[in-house]
């Protein structure tokens, strides 16, 4: 039982650490953060387009 709560504590700690890193990165390098968001959005749009083409090819 102690290990389960330890896992929750670790997950909570890692979540907070990741959040702190994201805030730090945004403050230190807003241009880099904007580029990551742009690249992610472009990748998602490309994936959506590819999925759309695949589904259309099935019909």
C-alpha cells in the first residue's frame, strides 16, 4: 500500500517539475517556445490532412 502512494507522490512531483520547466522555458526563450507550438500545430495539421486523404481514398 505504501508503494502505491509513493507512486502517486512521484507522479505529482514530476508533473509539478514538468510544469515548472515549461514556465521557465517560456520565460527564457519565448521565440523557441513559439517555434515548438508552430511545429506541433503544423504536424497535427499534416496528420489530419493525411488521415482525411486516407478516409477519402476508402470511399
